[in-house]
């Protein structure tokens, strides 16, 4: 699956995108897996209330299933202006 990072999430992790193999059943399990990789991932995912997630380009919750998903994207909330 492709995992995409946007804005400050990308800056903390240091890459815009990566392809990963995972057994995670939900977005939350994927986040736990990513956090355990190394400190830069732990820092990026330290406060989930400051993040939004999309699964296959559909805005989702962190308890969303990953069954059949091809892409997960993490980004900060959008603001108007």
C-alpha cells in the first residue's frame, strides 16, 4: 500500500510517500506500526487529534478498515482563508 504524508507530517518524517507492506487491519493499527519504526514517525504521529486521514482518497476515521485499501494519506486539518 502507498502511504502519503503532507505538510508538516511530511516534514517530520522526511519523505512525501512510501510503499509499505502491513498486516494492520485499521488505520489506527497502521499508525501504531509506523510509530514503532523510529523517532521521526513517533513525532509525526504523537497527537492524532492534529491529523486527518484519507483511505483511497476518501476522508476517514482512524478506526477505518484497511481491507483492500491501496492508499492512505495523512495530513493536518485544512483551514479556510
